[in-house]
């Protein structure tokens, strides 16, 4: 076998091998799983979803965002934190509507606090205060009438 | 009681930010300003706008008559004159909501479109009052106080009527610092309780169908601005 022929016979598989490894490196794979995520819903005061708008989530202290994307058709963001921490969420539409708030999560995507849940956390207290003030007002009115 | 009111207010932090128009005044110079969170503790965040979005500017005396004033057409748009009320009309043009975000394009140029609208927005600032200002000054959507708003105090009720094209406008949503507070009745009237001292911003908006092929509707928005003493 001539040297030229031998070289040609070797160069074929070698070239194929290189090509195969290049293809494999760019061959995108996927897996699926069900897991817990932080789900944020953005909506206008009339309950219209803030859909298909851009957002970014940045961990406190980091310069680069951890996640960027667009809200879905219902205004949702699904976010899987890789560690416990404070996360700054910023969403804005080109026509100037937006939100800017912070949430605190544990590493298992459990929410431990946020700007917004202040309303939810203190909602009962507010109702309680309103009820107490209302009862107090009615009592005062009743006592005044009784005196007169 | 003041402590209770403060406590209630502090439990509801304002997180949302929508774009606002307001007019800043220094003597006779009125400057149209655009930005966010004008009412929050962080103060104003001004954003630059294209000067060609400003379509009209006008200055009115307290009798409600238009008076001469000099308009500055570069950014920021200005109006120089002795105005009891100053007014700017803007339009940022056509907008289309697509799966790739909201685009400043008519629907026939934006691809897959979910919703589309033409934005028309005005702002009126009142600095001096007379009964002439209890009538509309323009034919655009306009919030008109029925009584002198400058004499009100925090907690006071502002009586308003919305006008459009020279007629009282029913079904107009009216907001106080971006938070909807009511809808105008059949006579165009609505009452708003002023909660904050100083700077006041009352906004109104409504939609009309549009059949120009470039958008599904026109969103008319109008802001009334004044200061409480």
C-alpha cells in the first residue's frame, strides 16, 4: 500500500471523528423535571396581566442578572433560586410601565419575604385595627347618646 | 389618630411605577416633565422624551382665556408666560403589544399583535383659580375642578368633572397618584379625596375604538396637577 493511499485511508475516519465531536459539543440535550419554583405574577390594577414584557432578576450584591426573560401570557415569571438570598426583580415595558421590588428566598425556592407581602402579612392587623376603631367609635356614640 | 393613619399608610408601600407627566414651574417658565414615582420619598426620576411627541402647549388666564406664551420646542418642552393654567398635549404615537414586548409601532408594522392603541395624553397645571377654570379649556380629555382646588386641605374632597370634545365624559376612570379611585358618572362627575399635602396628581383615562387600520383603539389620558398650600 502506498504511503499516499495509507494517508487517505487514515484521514477519513480522523476527519469524521473531529466532525462528530464538534457536532456532539453543540448538540443540545434536555431533561424534564417537576420542582418548586418561585412564581411571580405581574398585573395591572384592573387585573390585566403584564404579559410578554421583559424582566431581570439580580441577586443582592451581584452585578450581572441571575435571570432575564419575558413574562408569559398570564404575566408570570417562574424563577428557581440556586441559593438563599435577596433577589431584586425589575420588570418594565417599553411604554413606561414597570415594577421594581425585592424578594427573599431560601435555597429551596421558598419565599421568606418580599416587599409586597407586607400587605399580606399585615392585612389581618390592619383589619383588626379597623375593627377595634369601629367598635370604639360605636361605643363612644352609644355612651354619648346615653348621657344626653 | 394621626399615628394610626401613618401606620395604615406605611403598611402599603407603593411599588408600582407608571410613567407620569407633570409640569415644573419656575416663575413664568413651565417645563413639561416625564418620569416615575413623582410622589414617592425617592423624589422624581426624570426620563427624557422625544420633543416631537409634544403636539400642543397653551397658557390660560384665570378667566379661562388663552393668552400668549412662548413655546420652547426642544427637549424639555417649555411654555413661558403668565399662566393661571398651563397645558401640554402629547402623543407617543401607536403602540402594539406583541409576544416580544410592547413596541412603539402601528399594528400593521409590528408582526404578531395581541393589542394595539394610539396614545394621546395631556397635562394641565393650575396655579391660580377663578371660576373661568371651572370650564374645560380644550376639547381633549380634561379634568375640570368644579370648585377652587387650591383652597383644599389634605383629607378634603375634590369635586371634578371630566370633559371630552366639549361634553361631560361618562365612564372615565380617575386615579390619584396612579391608584384608581372612581369612575365618572353619567354627568361626567367624580369626587376624589386628597390624601397627600403639597403636590397633587389626578389622572383620568378612557378608550375609544379606532378604525384607521393602525391600532384597535385610542387611549386618551389626562392629568390634573396643582399644589395644596
